[in-house]
C-alpha cells in the first residue's frame, strides 16, 4: 500500500485564517531548512534518534505555530531527504533547502482544521 500525494488549492474564509496557515507553512519550511543545516554541519548518523537529538529543540525554539508533531514530521522529512541523496550517490556542497511551501499532514495535525477554517 503506497502513500497518496496530492496538491490542493487552499481557500480561506477570512484573512486571519489565511495568515495563520501561510505562517504555519513558512515556519515548517524554515524548520526544514534549519534542521537540514544542522544535519549538514554536524554530520550525525542519519537515524531518527541522532537527528532528533540535535534538531528537535532548535526547531521548537525557532517556531511559534508549529506543533510538536510538526517538528517530528520535519525531522523525518530531513532524514528522508538525506537518505535519498545518499542512495542516489549525490555529493553535497551545501545543505538541501526547501523552497516551496508544503506540509505532510497526518490525523494528529488535523486538530487545527475546522469546517470553517479551511476548505
């Protein structure tokens, strides 16, 4: 069973909801870039425990909106990125950067959604 991936166009009922979600997505992207930079500079073994130990608190201290589960998702995404780079035998000169706004959702992150907040 594979994962389902899709792109969506977000529609917001008001500018406050739009600002909240755009800021959350920006914090997620910035958290990815921060964790990627930490991993690139410290060269840990690319395992969940080691990357979590060096990245979790810097991510949590640098964000206001990203929940703890979001920080965990960022760490797993960084690990996946570095594992893909290694398996494809690419050489890195700089830390990988995330340019686009995106977030991997799971049911624990859906608590921020309501019927009126986003569709």
